[in-house]
C-alpha cells in the first residue's frame, strides 16, 4: 500500500492483484508489484500502512502447509486456511499481508496481527503467533448460544487489529469509517440500538451534546481547588465529536478518574492508537514520531469506548467477552463488574490507599500474583517506584526518553509478560494478560450492561468512586456506559462454534 498526502487529506491507495498477478496452475499469488485499483479519501484520518508487505515473520494462522496441487481463488473455489491468496475474495474470511488465508479478519496486518507473544518484534529469540488465537473454554456454556462451544481469545485486542477493523469498514462503506451504519445493518446477537450513536460515521462531524455534569465530577461542581486528578464540570453542556479522529484520543465523553488519553505536554497520557501529526495538532495534542506507529499497533488497544469494543468483536466474528466467561476462566467468585479481582484474588482499595494490606488478597487462585504482572495501583505515577509493589512496572518499552506527554511505554504488547498466564487446568495452553496489563471491559449478560474486570495499569484509579459508584443524578455507573473510555481499559473477544 502507498499513502499520498495532500494538505490535510490523506489518500489510501489499496493494493490488489491486477496486471502483475502471477499464475501457476491457476493459483493466485501476489507480489509487491500488484496494481493499485482503489483509492479511499479519508480526509485526514489515521495513516494505515499495516497491509504493506513485510519481511518480519509470516502469518501464524496457517495450520496446514500450502498444497501446490490445489487450485483456488482465481478458479472460483475459495482457498483454505493457510493457502496462498491475492485478495480477500480468494478466501472464506480474509487474505493476510503475507498472502495467506486467515480465519479472523482483524489479523490481516503484521503489527498487532501476528506479533503477540514473547519478545519485541525483531529481537533475538522473539516467539510470536497470531494475535487472534482463541482457546476453548472447557466446561463453560453460554446461555445466549446454547449448544455452542465457547472460545475466549488468548490475547487482548491490539491497536493494529482495531486499525484493520477501521480500514475494512472504510473500504466497505464508500470511503468513510462508517461503523455506525455498518453495525446497524449487521446487527449482532447482543447489541443495544442506543449504543450506535457513540460510533463514528466519518472521520469527524459526529456531534453530540453532552450534559456538563457528565464531563466532570459532579460532587465538585463549582469548586476552584478540588484536588489532584479531579475535573470540575464545565459551566455549560458541551458538543463533542464521536468521529474517528476523536474516538481513540483525548476527547472525553464521560469523565473518569484515570482517563489518561490525552497527549498533552505534562499530562503523561498513554493512548495506544496512533494518529498522524496533523490529527493530533488539530486536537492541540503533542505529535508522535511516525516510527512509533508499528510499536503502538502491536500494543493492546486502550482509550476505546465500550461500544467500539463491542462493534469490533461483532465484525471480527465474535462478541465482547462476557463477565461470566472471564470469571469462569479465572476461577473467580460472582463479584460485581466494578470490583477488582482476579480469580480468588481481591483488593480492598480503601486499605491500599492507606498502605494497609489487611483485607486484601494479592496472590492465590488461578491468576498470578500482583508482583508478577504488569499492573500498578495508581494511574498517575510518572516513573516506576522503587521497592513498591503498588506501582512497580514489569514492562517498559520503548524508551521514549524524558517526554512529559507520552507514557505509553507502560502498556505491553499482548503476551510480553511471560508470568501473566491463566489456565483452567495445568496442562492447558494459557490465556495471556488476563490478570494484568489492562483492566478489561466485559458485557454482563445478566444486566445487559458493560462492566470492568480484573487488574491492569492503574487498577485502583479505574475503581475510584467517580467510576464505580452512582454519581448524583445518574442511573448507571460510569464504567458501565457505552461511551466511556480510559487509558486503563482494553478488552478481548469470545467466539462460538
């Protein structure tokens, strides 16, 4: 893929096999000289080079060797998983950057597509696989899908997979990232029509007026010195933009403690979705080095609304993981979605704030101990705190130097923290990052609302009173809202077969 820039407009030129298509026994193959057959004007949206050919590794979705005697694709017969392809049309689901058929569309690209596992990309000894790998949840059944086997994704959703989602929707919807219309037409089994308004229909211009009290802490309305981390509600209701250029950045839709999605000087934000410089400057944020894009695409996605996570999982062939399946896998009790814990482990936040460890369980059960995973209790710490189990970082990549605007080094790419594993049985292949990295949004079948499970960066901050208790005049917790997002929160999908 090539990308042309003209002023504030970025042109996506999407490569497809054309006159340079090679044929061998009618088998479609595709090299880097494929013709350009489509151009999509995104009016300054994100730069997407994720579908370019790469020399770093290949698709890990292929579980069978390519059989040269089998004809597919060009002959009208769909190619099987792992066989060579030149376009999505050749495959049952999608054709990856490595020209092989894959069975989950979000893993078409390299970075964030097949870069999950141990070690950073390009480093000696790195052991990576598909970020779309999913594992059978033995012994669990989902009431909404009776008779189906239940699978939970091994890894958290990456920023690269979210980018692949946006790229595909843009292609399908006439050059606009119109997730709102797409989900309305392809309504999934679990979907509330009221969530759609919080999805983008274009790169900008999806304007909604938000009640001013939702954009701050209503308990401090009118105060002038409310204390650190407290946002006072604005004086009037605000018009906010749910367009693509605002979805994964600093724009607040419902104020939460520990939001951390803004790349402002001195703010130490840490959103993992890469926006080009012109988008960030337009939003008064500090631009990032373009070389950081591939690193960010490999990391778990954060600063993403619950509604967008649910839409992504539906497009990707599944649904957002439920609270029920996550607690089953970790062996946890039936806790409210707003209470942190992992398996039998539990945290009394009031006690931890007072440095009192009685009443907290930091280890035991299926989940690894807090000290072994990538978590911090507080979202606001600037650097790792020596000798502190509350704010000790087990992950730091890449080294961004003395920047005061970007703390994204603390969010890991899925699978990097090798001790963060959860198994139902000792011999099972483990789920990764289910006890750390990011707290995860879930859908709770019994309530029909979203929730927040387990620990991650700033797990205490994400459970502050503002986030998990009813605020004056509100009828839903802020972590349950479809439009809420935070730098502390990501998610993963589940599937049924």
